[in-house]
C-alpha cells in the first residue's frame, strides 16, 4: 500500500510539472490577440535571459513576437529613457541579430525623430518603429525602453511592417498587464 502511495505521488508531481511548464494561452481582453509564452531563443549575455511571447490574431495582426528583459542599472537615474539616442542604446537589436540568422543590428528608424513617449503601468520611456531591411518593408521591429529609477525594461517586438502601429498598442497593453507586471516588478525588486 505504501509503494502505491509513492508511485501516485510521483505521477502527480510529474503531471503538475508538465502542466506548469506548458505554454499558457491567454487574452488580455476580448478584442486582443491570443498570447502564449514561447522559449527564449537567444544565448545568455550580461543581462541574462528574458521572456518571449507570441501573439496571433486580434490587434496583433498575423503574428507578433515579443522579447522582454530587464537591464539593471542601465539608465541615468532621475532622467530615464529621455530621447531616441537612449532608446537606440538600450535596444536589443545587436544582441538579437548575433545568433538569430537575422541581421537585426542593421535596423534603421522608420522615421527620423520618430520616437515618442511610451507608458506601461508605472513605467515610462520611449518607443520607436524600425525597418529591419529596407528591401523588405514587410518586416519591422518595435523597440520599447521603459525605466524604473535606474533600471530599464526593454521590449522588442517583431511584426509585419504594416501592423507596427497596432503592435505598439498591443505591446504596451501586454507590458501593463497581469502577465508582464508581476515578473517585471520581481526582476526590478519593486
């Protein structure tokens, strides 16, 4: 009888672990796309691993891939992400391009001076749309850098070029939502 209880406990633990590691599917609201967490595809660097998500349908267009991570001590305290130069410096394009087979390091701003203020919950910073390849305007990237005191939250969204504006709305909603906020607050020690 005791052996049966141990086997049952092991099977139950295994089932719970599988359920916990399975990607969650969720919607932020009825109008939004279907989000799910995907594995972090990049090697670790000095800022550590982040979290990756894919959104399909709704305001996300065909597909939006969102890569999110924190950079502790990377902002000028009291100023935060003040201008497009700060946003360019904080973006992860160079990092993401090294092992992805995509040359994201050559991303160029879609509009000069086109960055603007961005807000997600208590975090403030800047956002800007970038073209990944001028010869293929169907792919774009959105860089968002927000700060909390001296720490940065960096989000990179890869989107269909025509859906970049809507992708920004979805990305900021996601960053302010119930999945990203607890993780960000934990990572930033808030």
